[in-house]
């Protein structure tokens, strides 16, 4: 096996485990307040799963100087966001009889915040990449910490700006790590894995003893506004813990191809599609009656099945066909002109 294939398997394995944790977290979310253990596990997952997911997105955004970078942002991020934001709005109106959802593009639906934020992160990267790591990270952390003081009604919803700024340091850190040869290599040894396993275990135990309150949920989401200055320091500590646990997580990732490695390559498909299944499932009377420990095992199985289904090659073929249809419908030169407009506006 070549070094390149091994490296790709390592990152694809990480992305598979992370996207499963995304699906699993969303699967147990409606039940998290009914059980202290479930709430603790939920908070434990949110300490690191999106930070690492976003860090890897930054790691693979290192080619921003290549031709076509802005066009790819439009075709691979903005267009999917607009399409799925539209589809989810109509879908919500179809499955929720007691609510009405307006079609709007500046307030992301549910998990769509990640796509919208990803677009802005990629647009911000060429600016921050000009600076040395210490300066870029300091400014990004300052933005993430400072946005908690903005107390305007609905502010956190518009463009999901709070989450965008809170999680941007992880994206930028991923980019800076991409400038280092094999940045995770020193972790992939018995000593590194042992220490990392201990870090994760201690974090899980700590979540059980210290995060058994729903007040921490919005903090981990990156959507909370500070009620006092102490929450500023809580977010600062959250950054430190999340970065530490993120590296510990990456130390435990297998480097060799496994049976689920390919699904890691299709993690974005899982992210975009799993909501259709879960949102429908939560409306059923059966889902509303789940509350026992055995039901938690069932929810875990459902999360596994949803991940495998939405990450399958069959779905891949369907989405490829859909992308070809969209490409056929959009005028050939429109995206090129729009990407040129981005390029003229940004460095």
C-alpha cells in the first residue's frame, strides 16, 4: 500500500467516525433531557465531533491559491446549500402540520448552518492565511470569544453568524496544520494512543459530573450569548478542551482501510441527507414513546443504519445524477462569472 493511500484511509476513517457521531448526536438529541447519562454523552460528543469535522475541512482547503477555488466554493458549497435549504423548508412544511416554515436563505435550517458557515470560512481563509499562525489564530479566537457579547435579538440565527465565528478557529487551525508534514504522525504510536484514550475517557467522565445541565448545550453549539463575564472564560476553556480532545480523537483513528472507509469519502452526503430520515422518524408515535435503556440501544442501531444508508454507493450514484441535472439546468457561464466577482471582491 502506498503512503498516499494510507494517509487517505486515515482521514476517511476519521470522517466516517465523525459523521456517524453527527448522526448519532442528532438521533439521541430529542431524548437527551430524559436521562442524565444520555445528556452527558451528548455533551461529550459535542465537545469534539464538530470541531474535528471542521478542522479537517480546513485541512483540505489548503489549495485556495489554485485556479477555480472560488468557483468550487459556489458549485460545491453555495449551490448545495441553496438546494437543500429549499428542499428542507418544503419538507418541514410537509411533515409538521402544526408549524409553518418560510423559505429564507439567511437563516439556515437545522444542520444547514455548516454549509453556509463553510462558504464564509473558505472565503475568509485567503485573508487569514497571509498572517503567521499565532496572529491568525489569535484574531480568530478573539472573534469567537467576542461574538458572545453581541446580544441582539435573532443575531445568532442570521447567517448562523455566532456558530460561524465560534467554530472558525478550528477551520483555520486545520489549514495551518496542512502546512506541516504529517501533523498527526507523532500521535500515532502506542504511547500517544494510550495518553489520548485516557484523555477521552477523562473527558467522558468529566462530562458526566460537570455537564449534566442543558445550559451547556447552547455553549457547545456555539450559539449562546454571555450572561456574565464568567461565560467568556468558560468558552475560552471550551476551546482549550476541544482542541486537546480533538487531537486525542485523531490519535485513535486507524490508518489502514476498513470496511467503512469509503463512506468517509461521502460524509457530506450523509450530513445532507440524514435529516430527512430522522426528522420524519421523530414525528412518529413510535419515536415519541422511546425512553428506556433498550430504546437507547435501538437509537444507536438506527444511527448506524442511517449512516450506512445515506453514505452508500447507491445514494452516491443518485446524487451524481442529480448534480449532472443541476449542471445542465444552470447556464454554463453563470457560475464562472459569479466566481470571478468573488475573486475581484476578495484577495
